[in-house]
């Protein structure tokens, strides 16, 4: 079950990072920054919910 969680988290991170890169290339820099911030929140927030 732990492996499934890590693979799912990595796939979500990879997908949102790819979206941010495609937005950056499309000259939508503010949207790309917002998506990168969302990606960081996805990574960091689960650790705060455990505490």
C-alpha cells in the first residue's frame, strides 16, 4: 500500500510539473508559477496533516 501511495504522489507531481512547463512555454508565466506552487502544496501539506 505504501508503494502505491508513493507512485501515485510521484505521478501527480510529474503531471502538474509537466503542466507548469507547458504553461511556461506558452508564455503564461503567472499560471505556471501558480501551478508550481500547487505542486509544492501537494508535496508539503500531507506532512503537516500527520503532525
